[in-house]
C-alpha cells in the first residue's frame, strides 16, 4: 500500500466514525505522538511541548466527561 492508498483508506474509515469517535481518535493520535514530539523539542529546542500538553489536557478531560455523562453523541 502506498501513501495515497493509505490516506484514502484512512479517510474512509474516519468518515464512518461518529463525531464522538472522531474526537476520541484525534485525542489518541495526539497522545500517541506527544512523547516523540517532546523528545524532538528537547533535543532541538523547538517550540514548547508544554503548550501542546496544556491544550490536550482539557480536550481529554472533556472527552472523558462526555463518556461519564453518557452524552447524546453516538459511540
């Protein structure tokens, strides 16, 4: 599978997700990539990884709150 085929398949799969599932997927991708970004930032003194962590924290909490409240979003 080449990059174009991968991107098309990913787009199809993401398009099928509910809004809540898309949010969860986006959060999981960010959380998964963050350690690599932090390492890069520390090594090359590039920007501030804490800004990303600070932005991701409330989004993650909101997503968890929606789950705990049994939100009306589709799962």
